[in-house]
């Protein structure tokens, strides 16, 4: 566990609030890891958790998007600067756009 100061980065898990981050080292067993992550997510749901984009999470796209209050602003900025999504990918299509 570690604490992280609030920041002003729109897609940061720490945007606008101090955050406690939980870090784990997982075993090489996707099914067991997914089950453990789902359990953790359920327990932490009442705290408005924001999953880290580069880490393991099992939340559906609508739930993830709901935890990032400046996501619409990011989408607008991305549309202006990368209208053809040259820097996009399937993950971004699912969770951001």
C-alpha cells in the first residue's frame, strides 16, 4: 500500500484527490487472479476506485468510464489532435472512447 498525492491529470487515478494505491504481485494463473481482482473490486466499490489503466482490472467499460470525471474533456482533446485515432487501440476503443 502507498499513498499518492492528488494531481490534475485528467486520466490519472489520483486526479483531484489523494489516493491510496494497493499493489500486488500475481501468480501466473489468469483465472485465479481474475477471481481475486473481482473480489477486491467488489469490496472497494464503495470508495469510488479508479483502476490504473496499465494494471489488471475486471470492471466493465461503463463502470471504468464513470470513475473518471474528465474523460469527456479528454475525448474532446483527443478528437481535435488525433481525429483518425492513429494513436488508438482496442483497449482505448473499449474503455476510453
